[in-house]
C-alpha cells in the first residue's frame, strides 16, 4: 500500500509514513511495537489525528479485526480527546450493522 507514504523532509530517498498511517499500522501490528499497553502509551502522546486519513487507511486495509482493534484503542483514550471521539464515531458508523466494541 502506497497510501500515506511520504518523502522525508531534508533527506534524499528516505520514505516514511504519515502519522495517521503509522498509527493504523501500529494498531494493526501492536505486538511488533511492544504490545497493547505500549500502543496506548504512544497514542496518549499524539495530539492531533486527521479523521479522514484514519478512515481512509482503515478502509484500504478493510479488515474487520483492524476496525475492532482501532475501536478498542481509540475508545480507551476518547474521553480526553475530541478528535478520538470523532474517530470512534466514524468507526461505529462503519460497523453499525455488525457487533461492535463501543467507544466510551
């Protein structure tokens, strides 16, 4: 998937993912970044996420398990952050007809 891959500033030939893609990839493979608790610790340090980009990356992966992991991850932090509340709303709308893990 090339979506969300950008050229790093002040470098030549170094490509990185944008913050939203990094967050979705970290949720997808949280065991590779130190587990779920470490994922939540990292998410707490993020001050802004673009809802549109998050939804687009989730839609590209289009995996029910990833939607569920994202709801749980963002749901545990949504009380303090309006952006994450918005992300939870989008995730709940995405799976309204399916059994969901509610955001709190």
